[in-house]
C-alpha cells in the first residue's frame, strides 16, 4: 500500500489511478530509455507487499541490478519495515546492487508521520540514496529512476543487454514470529 504500483505506473505510463488493486505475486513493466546515444531496456519488477508473497519477492531481487525500497511517509509501520527489507536485501542481493530508498506520498504533508530527516538518516546508515516522492503529484519519480539507472550504468553493467530494476515494496510487510 505504499504506492509501488502507482510509482511504476507514473514512471512508465505517465498516469495515476486512484483505485487500489493489490498486487498478487509479481508484475513487471518495460521502459526503453535513450541514454548517451544508447537504447536501454529497463525491466521493472513490481513485487507484492504482503507477507504471504515474501519468498517470491525475495527471489526476484536476486538477479536485479537496482532496487527501490519504498515506504509511505504517512505510515510509520511501513518505515519500520524498510529496515527489515534492507537486511533482506543485504542477504539476497549482491553488494554491487544499487539501492535507493523512497518516502512516497509526500503530497500528504498534513498526514505525515515520518520526517524527511528520518528517511535521510536511514538511507545514510545503509549507504543508500534517498528521495521523497509522490506518484500522485508526479514528484521525483523520474528522478528516482534516473539516479538508479545512472548508478547502474556507471557500475560497469554497460555491456549488459538487460537491466532489471526491482521495485521493492516491502514496506507493508508484517514481521512474523518464525522469521
Ligand atoms: N496521496 C497519494 N496516494 C498515493 C500515492 N501513491 C499511491 N497512492 C495511493 O495508495 C494506495 C496504494 O497504492 P499502490 O500503488 O497500489 O500500492 P502498492 O504498494 O503497489 O500496494 P500492494 O500491491 O498491495 O503491495 C492507492 O490507493 C493509491 O491511490 C501518492 O503518491 N500520493
């Protein structure tokens, strides 16, 4: 519910849909970019936020070049869950995988419960980049992806035919006693 699907829709389809349809399992969209005279095909995976899909989601970011880890600035639980996700990412994604933390729904300033400083601090502690975004108002969505793509390209993936970017929506995850 942090807005993963909306962020992807805003970035790829340039639209925002108010109706909410929970992602089941996994979904992806493709976007082609023209960077430095080359065409880059981005495959962006949208993983389900619910705990019952956790294993699937984890499996999908193993092969990724970059990860967006997203919370909702109006939901403190989603922010706490990002901490859990960063650990999962450390375990399952390679060290070389570029990561960015996004605090989404920044248009809802009156409902904010997570300060921008808290988000920046968390990202800094994990050596990640950070942005506040709004899929609804189209704030920093393009920028988030272009920062990630730029970092990926810098990291010598330039010969790769395929760049997979996982849109990690872990933030709604509920921690379970047997994990
Ligand atoms: N105000 C505001 N609402 C947003 C924003 N992004 C998403 N939403 C709303 O938040 C709800 C959830 O959005 P989704 O993109 O479906 O969330 P999700 O993280 O993909 O959810 P799951 O697929 O269940 O994991 C929807 O009702 C959206 O309209 C935003 O930037 N601002």
